[in-house]
C-alpha cells in the first residue's frame, strides 16, 4: 500500500517592524513581542518581501512621518520610554494607530497586536 503524503503548510510567525528605534526601546520591545509569539524585525527602511502586520516607531515627528509614508498600509504604533499625555495625543492626531510606553507588558502588547492587526487600516 502506497503512503499518502499530505503537505502541511508551515505557518510563518507574525512579524512586527521596529522602525528606527534605538536599542534601549528596541531590545525590551522585541523581548515582549517574542513573549507574544511575534517576530520583531529592526529596520531603517521597508524590507523587500516583508510580511509585517504592524510597525512600531519613536514619537519623533520626522520618524513618524517617514513611517507613515513607508508603511502606508500598516498600523503604526508609537513607542516611548515614558507615558506622556501630550506625546500620546500628538501621535494619535498625526495618524498613529496607538501609543505605548515602556516597560512593555506582553498582555498590553497582545491587546495592541490583536486590535490593530485584525481591522483594516483607515486612510489618514
């Protein structure tokens, strides 16, 4: 009797881009994302063939503007060392999907990831 082989697709890990984040934010964010079973990829520009579903960047106005232009179809979440109401409001008014501050808790990130990767991005 011949054996039947069934191809089982291997699921790719969910991918989050860390766009122009310094190491003091990127390292703890990458660790928290890994705890949520997401792959963090540090980038300075749009990677070819990326399957990313979300982008994290700093609140710097120039970086945020580049993130919106480079990743127009992806939700952009601003990350900061400190929770600042003004920074949070500025980021949201500029078009960010959300804002989160260190320390990064896996439960908080799971909520952000679930919320912003399961709904379509609205035009800014």
